[in-house]
C-alpha cells in the first residue's frame, strides 16, 4: 500500500495537470517502486508549441517527501 503522503502528492500532481488549459498530455507515468518510493514522468505539450518534460523520483524519509531527481 502506497504511503499516504505519496498518494496525496500524486493526486495533487494529477489534478494540476488535468486543470491545465490548452495542454496536450503526451505522457503521464506513475511508477510505484515501493510503498515509499515512486517515479513520475510527465510530458506536456502546450498549444503554442512549448514542451514541458519532468522526470522525478520521490521518496518518504522520516515521514517527509524528498525529491531525489528533478529534470
């Protein structure tokens, strides 16, 4: 079972992406590695041609979210 803090974080990211206007979601992948670690990959294409791509690893350390990688 996924840690509550990670679940809440992933839910918030998903809602933020769904709330974007004029955006095409090319990729949205949540990879749950353990109950306390996930990888998230996003690729968003905006109507004006801009591209946003994010890859991040998030873990729980002492009950806090820690972002290991962000590009």
